[in-house]
C-alpha cells in the first residue's frame, strides 16, 4: 500500500521505497493538462468518498445557486472549487467541461490541470504515524483514528494542496491559478495570465481595523498596477516543473531508509514524523509569506522569519547565513544558471526583488551615526572591546535581532541595542521573498535533503 520494499540483509530487514530501490523517478504527484477534448479523463479519478450528508449537500447546492447569480471572478473561482469537490466522479467530465466553457469567456487562455495524488503518498504518511503512535501512544492503536502528531502533517493526505500553492503564488500579489481538491486528486484552474490577487478597498470590514503602520518601504503593486509579463505557456510549464520537483522532495521525505538512527541503523518513526512535519511547516510558512504580499506586511515578515528558522532546523543553512546578502546573491545566481528560461521567468522575479531588498537593508542605518562607515558599522560596544561589522554581517545581525524581537526588545546586550536602534526599523519591500528564494532552491535541488540529514 505504501510503496515500500523489504529485503533481507543478513539478520536484518532493509526497508526502502520501491522507486529508491529500483532507481526510478517517483510518481507520488502526477500533473496532467486536460485539453478541450480530454475531459473524459476526469471519470478515471478515484471515486469520491461521500463526506456530505443530505443536509450539507443541500447547503452546497444553495451556495452554488447563489454564486451563479454573482458576476465576479471571485464567485467563479468559488464555484470551481465547490463543483470539483462536490460532483460525483461519473458526472465530473460533463460538469467541468461546461464550467470551462464559461470560464474561458472570462479568461480565454484558461486551462484545467489535474494533479493525481497517488494513494501510496497518503499511505506512507499514515504508516509513519501508525509506527509513531505504536512507539509514543500505543493506547491509541485500538481507536479508529491515530491522534499522535496528526495535525502537524496532513497535506499529503488532503490533495497535497499546500505543496503546490507556492507555484500559484510565485507572482504575488498576482496569482496564476487556483486549486481545488477531492479524494487523492487536486484540480488547478490556470488562468493563462497573472490576475491581481488583491483589491483595495476590500469588502472585509476587519481590514479596516488592521494596523496601518507596517514595516516595509518602497513602491507597491496594489490595485493591479504593474502586472508581471508571463505567458500562459510559461505559467503552465512552471507548474509542471514545480510538481515534478516537489514529487522528488516528497519521495526523499517518505523514504524510511533516510530516517534510520546512524548508530543503530534502526528506523525512527519519531525522527521521520519530525521531518515530515518540518517539510509541511516550511511550505506553509512560504505560502503564508506569499499570500500576505502587500496585504498584511507584519504577518508576512513574521512568516518569512519562521521559514528561515525552519530551514535552519532542517540543516539547510543558519538564519544568520541565509539572511546574508552575499549568500542570497549566490543562491539566486545558482538558480539563474540551473533553471530553464520559462521556469525562471515565473520563479525568479520575486527572488530578484528579495535579493535587491536584502542588499538595501544597510540603507536604513543612519548615515550620521557614530558607527556608520562606507564599509559597515565600526566601534560597536562589545564585551571584549569595540567591534567592527561589514555590511553583510550588520545586515544579517540586524535581521536576526529584528526576528528575536518576538520575545520583546528588552534584555539585549549593549552592542545589540546599538545595532538595532541605529536602524530606522523599516525594511525594503520584497525582503520577505527570501523565504521563497530558499524554498525554490530546495525544490530545484531535492538531492540536498538526503545530503543534509544528520
């Protein structure tokens, strides 16, 4: 069920994924473009498990009827998500075909993709959690549900939507498509062009109460100004590339041989679940960072900091290193060399803005400060005497202290106070894109997962 293979090696069992043993490309996620004459393929999707009661199905039908009378792209998107989720598999081809006739009247280059989530992927998560439960909470095993750690890693079970979301948000605050999920499958409506994901003012009154003293400086893209120039072919190619690479990430993260204790060579379900939860946390942090672009900047910055912390815990680089301008430049140049042009056209603009913004953090330090010099900060008060910091070092150290302010601005060493308050406190818009830069770097080079495991 999980696609693991057991082989005897002397007195021991060696357990690995089938694709790992056979050196095959994993097929945990498979993306298919549904052409205008291929909607019948939808009838081959797994049978949708009936989660809706008669009462809730009536509520869904009522909501669909309401949405049909609402003339907006947002209403059309909500209809797409509901009908893919709710429609029986036998009726799905006709219903979705009719929907896309309507959708192409609004966005002519619209395309439907189906992301097949193989049952082996969710089964691998379930088995890892079963073994985790057996070790930590064996009393739960007679129950119908495995509760140990359940909510920390669920995306591979529910359509893998979290793992594909960053690809749709890579041009935020513009989006190139929207997802919907059902049993072991997800659908993606690609718009064929970047569409503004934010409208101002919004109709959410809570937004009128949000603090307006956000952290970023510089021009923004609110209200659909300055749309990125990306073709339908490029956004489609990027999504296919992304799911292919995430497929490899998940293959490495679900291979039990990667989570054997280095001393005993015994599989550790606790360690394995730690890593699966960490991968999910990373994708969630980056998704939230992108979704908050020019919307809630304080939250965006916090989620970006969280992503860098998660990468540090996964041994993908320390926070201080990842927040160093020279390190970010190297990552961007490496991606520019490794990515095909169509992929780079979608993926790299946010990365370029992040690298530019990181290099401009130094401009926030007061030039008439006692410590400011053309090459960095000099004479910071240290416990062992004055300290000098290059701009690379000062930038990284400042962002670390800004991140640490989640614990308040109190209890700082003298040099930390001086560093923190010699800066105006506003950061260049785009800096939160560092989170996407380093996730993209990991997705582009999934072999680093096994290389960085302890």
